């Protein structure tokens, strides 16, 4: 067993710039992960082999990004009994709506948690939240992360109040 806690898969290497956000979050929280390019259609046998052996390697969550027909998350969910998070990748023709609908409309009995189009960061955070349900240290890291987000927003509010809207907008435009 190699103790891969989260596997991040994508249907094409062109998805990596989006999926990098999930990997960055996982790394920030110290979650052991790996990244692979596997296609639901072009490498079906390899995808099946990888997915069906994932639990043996220690995988607890799979994040799968896919564009267009976006079958990868659903195919993985059909073979992997633990949480699968789908990331719809923005496509040229339908701006990712096709991917979103393909992932979110799974048949009853084979759920795929789905985040917004190109929202790999949220997929990473959702994986961390899932893992944090049974990992106190990870839960504490998540609480600190959220507290920092809150402080950042409140600092922006104070800055806006102090500077006024016009000056604040000029800074935002730079």
C-alpha cells in the first residue's frame, strides 16, 4: 500500500492548468496525493485497472476532471465505492456547461460530487473536508484556513471603509 490519500485524475493533459488548483490545495494541507492522465474512452482498461486498485493503494477520495462529454468522473464512480469529486472543465463550444451537466446528472446509485466549472480549488477543499471528518489535525488546519479567509475579507471591508469606494476601485484596477 502506498498511502495515496487523494488521486487527482484528468482526461487530458490540457486539463492540468485547471486541475493544478486541486493539487495546490491538497499540498497546502499536506494531503498525500498523486496525479494521472487517464481517459474514460482512450485508456479504458488502464482507467479500470487504476480505479479498481485505488483502495489498495490507500486512496480515500478521487478528484476527476473532464471536459466535453466528461465521462471520466462517472466511469470512475461506477468502479470506486468511495467519494468521487467531478470537476467540469470549460470547453470551447459550450463554455463547460456540457461538462457540468454530464457530471452532475449521474444515475441514482452512482453519485459524483460536482463542483463548479473549472473549480478544482473547491474540489481540493471538498476532498480535505471529507478527510477531515476522521482526521483531527486536518480538521484544525481547515479551521485555520477558513479563519484566514474571514480575516482577509474583513480587512478588505475595513480598507474600503477607510479609503472610500473611488480610491478602492482605482487600486483594484491596477
